[in-house]
C-alpha cells in the first residue's frame, strides 16, 4: 500500500534554516564598511561645511575691507583697523598691528586689541630700522610671510618688549608694492604654536588689501593735490586775467590823461612812484601857432577843429619819435619835456632836433591852409634847467606837469618868437652850438623873470662830417 505525502499548508510554521558561517562573516564586514563610509562622509561634510563657512567669513571680511577702502576717501586709519581686526579674528590670533616704512624707519601705525601696557611696550620700540630681531622688520627684510611659533625658542628674536607683553607665537606678512616692502602686518597669540599655511595665505591676502588701501590713498591724495593745484592755477589765472584787464584799463586811463612815456613807465614798473613830485634837469619846449586867433574868428568851427587835429597829429608823431614827454596842450599851445620821466642823452640836442623837424613838416601843413586863404605860422621857445615834476589834478583827470623857471623861460621865449623862429636860451645853446647854426636876436626882459635873457634863433642844423659823433652819442653816416 502506497504511503501518502503530507503537505504542510501553513508556511509560517516552516522551520528557518540558518545561513552558512561564511555567509554570515561577509555580511558583517559589509555592514562595518557601510558604517565607516558613513562616518567618513560625515567628517568630510563637516570639514567642507567648516571650510565653506571660513571661506564665507573671509569673503565677508574682504568685502567689508574693500567697502571701507572705497568709502574712506583716502583715510588709512579705519582701513588698517578693519584689516587687522579681520586678520586677528579669522586667523585665530589675539592681537594685531600694522607697520609702515617712512624713510628708513619702521613706524607702528595701527594696533588691534592691545591693552594699555602692551601698547606702551611696543610703542616705545618704534620708530626703528627694520631688523631680524623683530618680526615686523624680518618680514620687510625678507619680503616674505614669516612666522615664529615660539619667540622664546627663536634665537634671532630680540624683542624683550614683546616677551613682556605676553606674546608667544607671531605671524607677519610684508606689505609689498612693486616688489618692495613698504610695511608689514603682524598678528600675535599668547600661546606657542605654528600658524597653518591657510592662515599664512590669508594674512598675505589682508596685506595685499592694505597695500591697495595705501595705493588708493596715494592716488587720491595725488588727485586731490592736483585738483587743488588746478584750482589754485585757475584762481591765479583768473587773478592774472583780472589784473591784466585792470592793467589794460589803467594803462588806457594813464595814456589818455598822461604822456605815453609816463604811462608806459608806470605800467612797466608796476608803481606810480614816478608820478610823485621830484626834481630833474630837463629841457622844456613850448610851441604855438601864429595867426590862430584870427583864423578862429574868421573860420567855421569845423575848419578850426580840422586844423587842430592835423596840427596835433603831426607834432604828436614827432614828439614820440624824439622821446619827448607831452606835458600839456591847450588849443594851439603845446609844451614838451625832455629827460623826464624817461632819461634822454643830451635832452637839449634832442629838443632842438625835434624843433627843426617840426618846423619842416609844419611848413607843409601851413602851405595847404595858405592856399585856402589862411596865413598861419608857428613859434618855438626852449630853455634848459631844473624843474619840479609830478602829477597835478584830481581823481579821474591828472596831468603831468613841470613847474619852475625853466618852464616859464621856454614859454616866454615862445611868446617872443616870430613866425618860423626857434628861440633858445643860453644854456640850450651851450649844449648844441657845435651842431646847429644860430643867430642872436637880442636880450629879452621876460615876464616873471628878474633879469633879461639873451635869445638865439636856430636857423639850421650843421652838416656833420661822416663818422663824427653827435652830442647824443650817435654816429653820423
């Protein structure tokens, strides 16, 4: 009889068969590796998170420093303070300082977190020449980032003050501009220990920012200085233009109311001292027209003014040609002075030469008027001697006047001169007798003059031999 197979219809009651021992060992190792990988990933994540936070803090610090640089308007103190504070905080230090070279000496310019005693100790060390005995100088001399893990173990470190201040480990970065160290930034710890490469690189970054701030301040100061120079130059230019305009207006007024030589001399010297009253040896010349009174009574006013314009224009050119000073003119009367305010060699000779030219040219002018039926002539009187000269008048209208006997004599001789005559005094004759032909016309008792004066009429200039020297020093040709 065949035996039936019993089927277990309840699988839950099926007995569990244990895996082999080798299989259990493999599973355990896999679990351990999974747990180890998870721990490593967690550590990497924490490290990356920490590095990311440090980077974020560095970027934030750099942004803050750059913002301060851009808004500091060239002021370095707030920039240095922000830089050293960020360096201390991000590099795990306690204190910090910035040093700058001024000439050959290193100066402490900014400190951070120093106590009063520490500030006093380090402040007493500076300024000083950079040297290896101090880390601030060592960084400058080597132009590299330098650290001292323990100042008590460094044989070259000589700063007793830093030791008294409680510093143990130091890190310094040079401030480099164009490859040359212009200062350094130093951070301090109170416990020994080396700074990391990341901290060294970070401090050098802050040193670079300090150099940017210094360069920015230098450029701003140069720009400000140049701007001030431009403003100053503009002010000077404006003042110069104003002065020149004022001088032109003043020159115009002077030339309008004073002789050209006087006005030019005043403008050139920048002083009106020449206008002050003074004594000078001069030659005075008076000239007026003969027959002018009758001409004025019988002629139209327009003809009278036309004659005076022609007359004054002609003699004015001659006066300028011979360096005379027009003292005054009144109607047809003119007075000219020689040797003041501009010195003239042999003023009497110059006056006589001018008188001869005036006679020649006025004869042509009067010939034209004679054709119109008017008989005109002129007379000239000259004297030589001392006179008092200076300005007379009032604000807005001044004249340059010569006062004294010499002027009176010249005026009176002019009155005595007949048409076409040039009457000169004895003193004038003494100065020109070798150069002109004269004829005596007698002695005159002149109004206002106590004694009679001999007068001489100049008839013509003598012809000088070629190469001889005239009284004024000129060589004849």
